[in-house]
């Protein structure tokens, strides 16, 4: 399998919003803070303006937030 071939599906903002029960506005606010060096919200990918989330990174972030 070529190194550039992915075998996972990235999640969109609406999908993540639904999964974690956070509004899209909240996700946008978290992204803005992350870009400023904060650690709010799940890690994301900015693919030339298309915001995507890696399901594994999202799950890891949720594990870190568990109390």
C-alpha cells in the first residue's frame, strides 16, 4: 500500500459536533484558541480550508478529558 493511501475516514465539523454534543460554534472557538497556542478542543486538520478531524485523535482527546 502506498504511503499516501489512507485507510480511515476523516470526520467533518458537523459529524464531530454531533458525536461530542458540542455546537459547531464551540468547535470553531476551540480551533481559534488552538491556533493561538491553546489546547482547547480536539486536534484538527486544516486541509486548505477544509476542516477535518482524525477519529483516533478525537478519541484520544476525549480520553484525556475523562474524569
